[in-house]
């Protein structure tokens, strides 16, 4: 509690009232829930809000958040679970969705099942599936990485297109518009890092497939969604409608600076775009383009995380109750974190709140949160398996080669060969 990396969360009652309430409840009964997560402006701040709400009704509980970087959370969690030393672990930990099955399958019995307490029918199905193992559900669904096509209306209009033209796009049409935008404005359509497989994942999930089949087996060869994703990226590179980016900061700078006309990514980028006050009114949001794969939709996901309770916690019941009370039932909580943090939660009931129906002046009065909430319910569920990051690395090796003449079939063959070695 003395560590500078810790943020103590107490109720909004004030120090004196909080202390009196604790005394009245009996100091011997006071309990502390320790939470590990990352990002002080997002995950930490949101759990702080959740803690304030919970401790109002439970003054005998104190919630401590330990704010690590994401790699540190993963390293410390891995080390703690592998060592079997429960004292080194928190009560609640945030895990990125892509890594959930790896932890659940590699460390059976380490996480408390929540399916006996939480009503999962109220959450986006794709989130629930990724935290389910052998019929038990272990996580509390949190933020969604529901994706959208953010675009500069001024550049699109200069190229002769309207907001209506940006609806119901295919990727081929997106590329066609990109060529027109460059011809009329000199601007590239998007920033693109050929060493990052994020766009691959977006397109694949929109088509309802992943690197693994429903049983978790490797599914690279014969994967129609992967082939479609690589084909799109080959066309983007060959058409030259992108501005090369290297790493996160450079990629972000491409669209915040006005150098490109669009960005296809998760809803969590909204705050970054809106931070450019001088661009207010110039941006629009549309569904992502679709691929020609049976069952493909104009909705997908990129990123997102969920909360997990450690089975070894001596305040396990309180930790589960905190998550169930706030994250599974408090609709007003989701309104608050949407307005304050731009967080689109995966509790479907929260989509009907006033915050989701509010026009956004930055986006020209569009009700963007209403759009994202609609797309959230349409995201196909896939099995992220336990080796998404390893296969991602294999994909990233091939992406730059697609723009240099490598065929999609050759890329898939190479990805399959590397993946077979990495996932053994």
C-alpha cells in the first residue's frame, strides 16, 4: 500500500465518513481487493470508478489497484502462476482477450469460474466465448475493441464521394475510393504498418474465422478468411493507397496529422482522434468494409480485455461480487465510462442509455456510440486459441512480401510452416 505504483481506491464518502463506516463495520472485518491492470487513463481510471461505486455500499472493503505496464502485468502473472506462490498474485487481474485461453488452459484451476454467479446472456457473445473453457466461464467481459472505419469527410468529399458512399463498402470499393482521394487531394487513404497484423485480424474476425478452428486446432491452410485478409492487404500495397508507418506512434501520427484520409481500427482510438480539436466536424464513422466470404459481416474486433479473479484469492467472494455488481449490472456505470473514457463496454443492456444516443459534435453530430453499440452485437465469435501472438508473428513476416510480388498462396504456405513449428 506504500508503493508509489499503487492507487488506493476508497469510497466517495470522504476520509472521515469512510473511517467511521469501517469502524462501525468492525475493523477486523475490513477486506482489501488487490487489482492488477495497466493504463492509468483507461483501465485504472475505470476500475477506480467501479471501486468507488462498490465501496459506497460495502464500506468494509478497500480496493487497491497496482498500475503496471501491460508487459509487466503479463510477466508477473505468468511468473506467479508458474511458481504456484499464491501470495505473489492479486485478487483480480486484467487479461487481454487474445491471451485468455493461453492462461486458462496452461494454468487449470488458477482462475475462479464466474458462470455460477454472472448472467452472461447479457453480454456480447463473442466476449463470452473467448473466456469459456470446458463449459465454465471464467472472466468478466470488459471493454470491446469493436471496429469502425473512421474517415475524413473533407477529403472524401473532395474526391467526389458522400457519407452515404462510405456505407456498405467492400474492400475493393475502399481501395477505389483511396485512389480517387489521392488523385484529387494528394492524400493517401490510410497509414499502414506492413509489420503489424492488426488489419489481418480485423478482416479475419469479420469473416467469422481465426488462425484456429472452433476446437483450437491450427487452421491456416484452406482458411478462406485468412486468404481474403491477405488478398486485401496485397491489393492495398499494390495500389499504393497507403502511407508507410513504423510502429504505433508513427501510425497514429499519420491520421492525427491529417496526412491520410482514413483509419480502420478499434473504437478505443476515438479519444485520440478527438484530441485534434482543430479537426472537429471533419471526421465521420462508417462500418468496416466487407470481404467476399460466406457469412462475412461489416463488424469486427481489435483488442479488448476482461477481468479475471484468481482462485487463490482469500477475498474471492468479494472480488466476484465487485465484478458482478458493477460490470454485470450497473448500466449507469457504462454510461459514465463511455462519456469520461470513451470505453464501449460489452454489456448489451448499456447500449440503450442516453450516452449512446447523444450526437457527437466532433463527428458532425453523428451518433457514433449508437453505431458502435450496434456493431458490437454483430461481431462474430471466434476461438483465439492459445497461440494467437505466435501466429501473428508469422503473418507479420509475410505481409511486406505481398507488396513485392509474393502470392497470397505462397504467403499462406509460409505462415503455416512457421506456425506449425511455433505452436508445438
